[in-house]
């Protein structure tokens, strides 16, 4: 049955950090609606698709997106109106052609991505099904293990913690409901443990977890395990790290900031290898700078008790994951479709990963939104585990509720078993 696009309309709204973003409605000839938006991260890799902002200091400190909105309404809309809504790849590549740049800087990656998501949702609506079932092609059998960014690193309140996210992964919980409760219980215990251990109140970080109370990653990790033990949940969890080391990298000296000192990539790799002897990590993300190509294969060969994952290093880009795979530089990647700028390109990167035995881990952005398409991708692609963020703020709670709701609505659905990817 034909289902052509008859209307494409964009507007400016705000994300969870009150930064302007593009939202798009796509409507088909029989009235099916798809709505998509373009969140952004607090840290943005240099190889991500371009976020087009107006740079007008008089509106949202230069962050407004009226140019991107106009590009949807005036350029993209006329070009894709009349196309079949289910032809996702044709529509996405039509927009890529209209833009004509490597990083989508002409029309804006935020403009193109919001349209791509809206088309995806409208196609599912036209088939009278949930988007995740549309992606799966059948009723889902599992939902991913959720994870929780409970302590935020970076620069906070006079402390510089080199690693960005300290993550709890309740993969040994009996089901997804128990996993969510476990993450919440540890998060609620953490401020008590932090205050007892360090003698200062726990402060909230920029990603809504608690700020790192120490510049020593090992001490932060030990604090999390202490909190887990104090609330009786230590036997259900393992840990994970998002180092986001590009934030702590000095390109001139080719060194990384770690515990107040500048260290080489080899020293950083050795340090994390030692951490894996003391703590159980499901994965370590962005251990090295996004341009430190030579060091990533060293990390994979020398750190054998966890999965080395690329985020800023890969930016959901097919060319970059192919190169990283050829070098044996990663065990998997973080799937953030807005990084590459269309659903089709993100799925091509995902397909390459699966074909070559690499992990794919979906994640929202710090500037997230309610009803983020990454959750439909996570569930529809039957991904094993995902990044949910801290269990605080509406768009993050929405992601946890999404998992539990999807599991409840699909008879026989279970939480994924990730034991086969555990390396410790």
C-alpha cells in the first residue's frame, strides 16, 4: 500500500539542558504522524555531523537553531514530499545529496537527523506497530540490560576527575525490573556513602549523577562498590567506564591528564589494565583520544579483562568503524545515530559491527529528549546492554520506563543475557 509523505514541518524546541533543538513532524497521505528531534551531547566528537546553530548572542547565547529549522521547511520538505515514507534509505540519501558536505554542515546534521527520525516513526505508524517491532520485523524477545551513570567525572567543584562516567551495570539481576530497582537503590545510597566516606555532601554533576569526590578513579570505583554493598546489591552488578579521554588529552605533548599528572597513552593503558585487576568492568569506553589511532590496538591487546569500546573514536561512522576493525582497535562501539546524522547511516554502521562480531551499545545524549529513538533501536535491534544515564531527570527515567513497558507488553520477553560478552 502506498503511503506518501504530504507534509514536513520543523520547529525550534529545547532539550533537557534547555538548549534549542530541531523538532520535525512528518505526515503521510493517510494521516500517519512521525515526530523526530535532534538532541546533542555535552561533549561532541570532532567527527560528528555538524550541529547548525544561529550564533546570535541575543537568543539562547547563540544556540538557537532557526537556520536549521528553515532548511527543513524550505529545502528538505519540498524535496521529500511525495516520497514513500517507508523508503528510509532513499529519503536519507536524498537529504545527504541536498546537503553535499562531508559532515552535513550546509543544512545541519540536526536538521537532517530530526527529519530522518520523523520519517522512521511515520513509517512505523503507517504499519500500525511500535517502532521497535517495526525495526525487529517481529515481536521482540529481549530488552537490553540498563546501565547507570552514577558518578560524573570531569571538572567539578575544584576536582578534576580524568574519567567522565562511572557506570553501574546490574546485569546479574533476575529481570529488567530488578535491574532498574538495583540501579536506583545504589544511586539513592551513594550520597550517604559519599558523605560518610569523604565528610562532604554529595553534589550533582552536569550529567545528573553525583560528582566525583576524588581525582583518583580507583577511589571513586571503590566508593560505588561500597554503596552497592551497603544496600545489598553488590552481587548483582559490575562496573563500566566512559573515560572520554579526548577531554583530557593534550595534542601538543600527546599526553593525558590523570590524577593531576600528564601521562602517555602507554601509561594510561597500563593504569586501566591495573584497574581491571581490581574491579570487574563490562566495558571501557573512549579510553584514548579520538585521533589516537595507534594506541587503540595497544589497548585492545594489553587490556584483556574488558571490552574496549569507541564512541568519539567511531561516531557511528561506517568508515571509521571499518578502519578501527581492520586495526583490531575496538571490541565495539556506541550507537548514537545523531552522530552520523541519519537513521540509514547509523544502521549501516550497526550492520557492519554485527557482521564482524563487534558490540553495539545504544546511548542517548546528555542533551536528551523524552521518547528518544535510540530506545526503539536498542529494543528493536535486540541489543544486549545500553547506556541510560543517571536515574534522575525525566528523559532518563523515560528510558528506564521504556524498557520495563516494552518487556511487559511483549509476552515472554526477558532481559538480555550478556554473559557471553563478559571478559573478566
